[in-house]
C-alpha cells in the first residue's frame, strides 16, 4: 500500500513537469518570454498564446515609441479573479482593506504588470470588454508604458511623485493610442465651452482626464520633440519637469489650448 501511495504521489508531482508547467507557490505557473516572465494559473493555460500576442504587440509599441528597449526584465501576472488581484494590491500598496472598483483591471510599475485575465473582464469588470480587441490592446499597452516609465523614474512605483499624475497617466494614454478622435473631440468641446481645468494637476481629474492628460502629452511631444519628451521620464516632480523644458505651467496650458484648436 505504501509503495502504491508513493507511486501515486510521484505521478501527481510529475504531471506539471510532463505538461511543461512550472509551479510557483503551488499556484502560479511561469513561462519565460522575450524580456519578461509570464505568470498564470491553470485556468489560463489555454489562453496564454492568445494573451502573449497582446503583450508582445504592446511591448513592441512601447519600445518603438521610446526608441529604446525596456531597461530591465519584468513580470506579468495574469490573475484568475478579482480577489487575487486585490490581494496583490493590498500587499503591494500596504492597504489591507483595499477593494478595487469594477473598472480596475490592471496596474503597471517598474518590475511588473498585474492584470485580471482579460477573458474574465465581461464577468468581473465594468467598462471593459475583451471582445473589443482594439481597446484591449490599448489598455495592455497603457500598463506596459507604466512599466517602461517606472524603470526610468526616480520613483519606480510612482508612489513618490508630486504634481505629475497628469504626465504619468497622459504619457500612457498618448503612447497606447487611447487618445483617440472621440476623446480629442470631447476635450475640444470642453475647450470651446471654456470648461478646462486651470492647473495641470487637475488635468488627471473628472470624466475628461484621459483626453486632457493624453492631449497635453501629445502637445509636449509636438512642441519639444520626442527626445526631449523621453528625457522627462526620470523626473518625479512638476518643478523638475518644468525646469527641463525651460517653461511654466501656464505657458504649457496656453500652448496646448492653441494647438488643440488646430487639430
């Protein structure tokens, strides 16, 4: 009986190896990709090839935009449930009681991207649908921008930034393609109605925050050039950013308004 039990136990332990899986902490499996490690659970084994295409397209888009590869390798965790994602955020953010809102499905910092399994979005999230492949790609690319940015920034997880939330998020919106014609038209409408925030810090607020922040980063790219825009990634305060551009907040907002009128 003991020999039979030992044989059965050995067989169970060998199954993941025979299937090419690596078990991490009795839950995660990992596959090494080009520049990153992909962690997932058995539930997503059949989705990995499909998901990897999104990750690779996003990674390529980011590297082409910034004209440079990612500085360091990173990890991507595909969470099987919202509770799995929440438990990670609770630990990472030192917020044990944190519960994510329904639209929250992913986050990116210098060393990793955490994301709810995209095929689960329709049942576990609001405002996101996996069947919309364009928006799915944009969202994944958005978070990969944060990973790239975090690897360049003084604050790798953006926990120690001052007055540049609009830049951190606007950069991801602009680079990923989320600053589309619909968002631009909404911002132009608000501009025509003189309904624009007075400070850059307020750009990442309200219903228009994606369009506002994304278009102001577009303006910086157009005004100062891609090389200068890339040089801003290391700064974690608004004053450092303004000093590097040799300008003021009011000058940026004025120039942005004038450029937007011509779009």
